[in-house]
C-alpha cells in the first residue's frame, strides 16, 4: 500500500494553515516522508474571526465556516500544482469542543475544499467519537503509535500541551495550556510570542500563583481528558488574578506551571525517551525547564517534524479512514469503542 496525501492543520495558536505533502508506504509497518510543507499565515481579519468564532451570530459563524473552506481550498490548489495527490485530509479549526455536552465543531467546510480542489477531502475527524461518548481528542495517538514507535512518549507543545504514551497500551491526553496561555499574556506587552522564552527566563514567578494554577480541578482528573480555548477562558484565565500580579510575574508563573505539569506526567509514566514537537519545541527556556524536572531523554527532531508533525498525523488519519481502519482509540478518548472517524467529500 502506498499513498500520497496532503495533510492540513490549523491550531489554536492561529499562526496559520500548515500544509504537508506526505508519502506513506506499508511493508510490515508504516513508513512516511514529508516531501513538501509550508505554513500559510492568516491575515488579521481571519485571525480575529477565528479567535472570536464562539461569539459570532449563526450567520457569521456559517459564513466563517465557508470562508475558511474557500481559503484552504485556494491555498491547497497553489500548493499542490503538479503534485500526485490521492486525497486531502483536513483537521479544520476547532471552535466548539465541549465533549461533556457532546458538542464539537471544526471550521473549514470540507465540501468547499473538495469543490475548489476537485480532490477527495476527509475532514470532521472528531464528531463520531464524541457521538460515541468519547472526548473526540486527542486524535494523534494512532499516528504516534504506528509512525513513531521508537519513543516512549510523544509530547506536542502547541496551543495546548498533549502527550501520547505509545508503548504497549496506548494512552494519551491533554496536559495543560501552553502557547495559547503564554501568547495571550505576551500579546498584552505588544509581542506575538515570547521568542526563546526570553521574557520568562528574565522574570520571577510567584509561588502562590503557581500553586493556584497547579491545584485546578482538571489536573486531578484521570484520562481520558481534553482541553479547549473555552476551558482556558472560563476556568484557567479566571484563576489568574491580573490585578494582583505583574505581567512578567504571570508569564514566569505560567512557565513554571506548564513545565511542572508536563514533567510530572513524564515522570509518572517513567518515560525514558520523549520526542517534543510543536511550536513549544523552539522555546528554549520551556524545554530547559522540562529537562531540569524530568529524567527522560528529551529529543527535538528536525525542523520539518517539529513544525508539521500534526499535519502529517492528520494526513495519516485520513489514510486510515480511506482504507477503513480505526483512526480513533477508545483507550485514549473514552469512546464506547475504537472507531473510524471522518467525513469524505469526493470532489
């Protein structure tokens, strides 16, 4: 079996649309290669609409769903010019993620993408799992297990930090907010993100704030569990008293909190070797803090894996959907059973 797939990812950090052209081949086990990849930045208008998507009117929300589909379809057409492509797999952009209410929505209309690209499109990977009483997240563990089995743990530090433990029985879950929280406060001082973690390194955390964040109920619950921007605004942000602490104290405390939560999970599972991907892999200060708090060997892969692993994984989840193999694990999400998620538009 051999497939050429375009994987698409839009994360909560809103840094743009990740597009990865991936080659998969099966011979005893799956192998992969990312042949081409790029990130297309969103303009300010689209960023603001996506950031505020849960507050839009019904009409504005549906129009954003269509408009993002237009944007994705047109960008994929530019990207795929001359490439052999079997199909496209799109994660979409998460707006509502409320599994306890069995509510979920991924923006970026798959039908629109299929119509524009004239290609089969696989999308909406979460809905079936949520309908089966699962969290609909995290979705990457199947790909982690089948494509990255050399590691005990795979840690992605994006808008939120999530981890997959792939030895023997697969377990995965969201750990804590990460770049979503850091960027939220760094923007208040006029920057988009804290490059290399320089602000955090030069600032002093507040022990009481760190303790307060570490005591949030989510961290006491067992997996399956997942986080969303809704939880960040309704729970996490309310725990940060912005009147009591300076921005630098808050940012430094976030670093202490995030690194503590991540390292505790790695230590609990006695991880020997952990791969870190996502934008947080470039945050030297955060990675140094994690290294100082865990005995696990921390591996940062080459740039293309760091930046495009999630797009790669969604290309692979689309492949599993295409060949009708389970791409969502009940051991991870808590669903009634393993399932084959994803809607297909044949274009």
